[in-house]
C-alpha cells in the first residue's frame, strides 16, 4: 500500500520497546505502514504521498488522556471562567460583565472558583451582593462543590434544604435556610438543572439516562458541545481518552458523530454504578459493553465513587482531618463494595474507582482483592493519600494508579495552602505519590481530569517533571520517558487499547502528535509553553495550526 503521508526528519519516540527511536513514520488507511530511518521510510513515497518535514521536532504516539470529562468540559467552555481569580471586587466585576453579555441565560454559571476565592467561606449572601436578581452559581475546580445565590437556591427548591443521599449535602445555616454551599452532585444538580443541560450530567450524577430521550434537535445541540471539547483536546495532542462521565446517551452521541465524520478522538465511556443501585443494574453495563466496542467508541468499564474530595472534607480518611473530628465517609459499605467488585469482574468488565482519601483507597484495594481479577486491569483514580501499608498492594494486585500530575498542590495551578488544611504534616510523605507507587510495581496512567484542571498535556508533563518535594518528603517525580509513557502507551494499556494505539508500530493506528521542538532538549520548566505542531488521529489531521500537513480536516 502506498503511504498517504510520511512524517520525516523527526525525533520519533515510539514508546515501542522493540524499536524505541526512529526518524520517520508512514501511514495510510488510518494505520501505520512503517516506522524507521528517513531513508527506509522516504523510499516508500509514491506520487500521491504527502511528505511532511518535521524539522527535527519530536514525534510521539498521540496522547492518551486517561481521565477527563469530555462532555462537561465542552459544555463549560462557554461559561464564566474564574481560575486564578481572588477577592470580591474581581469576582463581582467578572460576573456582572458575563451577565451583561448573556441577558437570556436562566443561570449564570461560573467554573474554577477556588475554595479560598474570598477571605472567608462563601455564602449565598456574598453572591447576592454580586448579583441578586438573577440566579448565579459557581463551581469549585474539583467539581464537587457549588456555591449559589439566593435566587438560584429558590429556583432550584433548595433554600429550605432537601433530603439527600449519604455524602451529598445542602449545607444549612443556623437560621434554618441553606447557606449556599452545596456538596456533591445530588446536592447541586437542582441548580445545574436550571441551565437546561442537566441531561448531560445524568451519567456521573445518577447513573441514569435522559427521559424522555432527547430529540434530534437536542442531540444536535449536545453534539456541538462535544465537538467543542474534541477540538480543544486535539489542540493539545490528544487522540484517545477515557471519559469518566457519561452513559449510553453519551455513547450514542459519539457514534452519531463518528458516522458524521466528526469524531476526532477515540473515547471510552463508563457505566456509572451508584450506591443506591441493585446489582441487576449491571445488566445495563454489560449491554453497553456489548453495544459499543469499535475502534472509536467503546465502553466495557464501570465507574464508581468511593468518596468525595479533600477540600470539602468529603474524602474518606483513616484518621481525622486536622483540627476536626471528621474523617469523611465511604459511599459504599465495605462488604457490599466487595460484592459489587466480584459481580462486575464476573461480567469481565473493568472497574475504575474515584478514591482520594487513604480510607477510600484501602477499601477500593480490598474490593479489587476480593474480585481476584488482575487481568481486568482495575484502576484507582486520584489516590491523593495512601497508607504506607497499602502501597505495595497496588503492584501485587495488578492495579493501575490513574493519577494526575496537575493535581498535587504547588505542582501546577492548585495552591499549596490546601496541604495545611487537609493533611497532617506527618502524612505529607504519603500524599500524591507517583514514584513510590511505580517503584512498588503499580502501573501508571497520567491525565488532567479536565475540566478540573487544564487539559494541556504539555503543562501536565511540566508539572510532573518540575514538582518540588514537599518539606521533609521524598521526591515523587518520575523521569521524562516514564512520564511520556504514562501519557501514551501506559494510558493505552490501562484502557485495554494497547492493540490499537499508544505505540508507534507497524499495523497500529496512525495516532500521532508532533511536539513543537525537541522534547529531550527543552528545559522542563518551559515544556508547558511548548506548542503542538500537529495532531493526527486515525490518519486524519485534527490539529495543524501552521498547515504543515495541509491543515486540519
């Protein structure tokens, strides 16, 4: 077969142990035809082959984003962004300007509001001073807390509280009304419903499906949001992703986009199993796995939440939070969680569990141990704190550590102040481990958790390589090649996609990313500002800012 395109004069880091380095790659029909020297690969060129001179740039397998929220992220791109904002005056200025530009929005929604955005805990009264006559709300970066003004709480029916499942809280004040702070999905979903987009959050919020099923017109609107998210990811070199929200409706949207030629990345979508569900609900997970198993849209895994997050003290800890008697609580009872893990594994489905506190991590490991299926590559998402006794258990049980280099406070955008608030100083050595987990045999898969943090893989690589050890703690960085592997081949393996992507090898998918420079020569502290020169997914150019390959399709 004649190559459609050859990328040559590149520093090719294949992530293939059999041939780790090369100079050129040829592909056609969405598959790699050859990886080798310039002379070997250029000799394959025919009359219709487009030859792209990479100019010494680094060519890698397309990035595998192992944990993000595609639909939510795409939806939020048009909302007010409050990352880096602090103080009432700036908050009010931005909200009022956004309100003026969007007079028809039923809810003025903001994203990225730091827990310390004001010099005191935010209440509805603070937001009433910003805007009182329209519903407004703002989401914390971790997407586990929302603050709403009085108008929003009234419209959502929450001002006087509401009955919530365990772990989901409408925080109430001494006067018997809601303070405006809403913890976890069930508590703030009535506010998000004011936007008219709540059906996009059903998977992660309830595990349910839209009812009634969205019309063709609504699906067209939703696909525009997905397309925006896909385009944003392509700009950062992402060609495959594990989407940690979603449901069958998400898969249907993606399959429609694939048929329309609009799907520009491979997407894996979970079934969400919630604490209120009976085991029989897993029939839906099995059905999704059977229905969606192509090269571009797949399911085959079950997502669960074991706990919340540290900032709101909803992460489940083995010991009290500093200055409190709180430990958080697991969302699943211990023995029942083991039963659930056994049943999911019996169905040959992978499991991914959000576990942040050391109590949640231990309970998750216990569940996987009870399931006894290391071949399914069960994974733990986040692992922000782990008891030392549990560290070797990940490697021993074949568990993947799906961790996010941008998350450790001080590494990228999250402030160091979080550490003092939520971790005892003598436990800092057990927080945000990477090197230690890898040294004990855990498989690493890296990600951003976008839109919790910036989806930029290059910024994530910089964070992984430049993160400073916490005071008195070990250095948790891994080397450049280990970082790149965790964003490519490691992520593909963790997602059961290693026979398709993650490595540049003859016969695998033509998923490639061209870094705008020599990644081994660029100082680590400058990697985050290094651009993506070219993204190719399945042989299709999805990002080409300088038209070096003829422009994106």
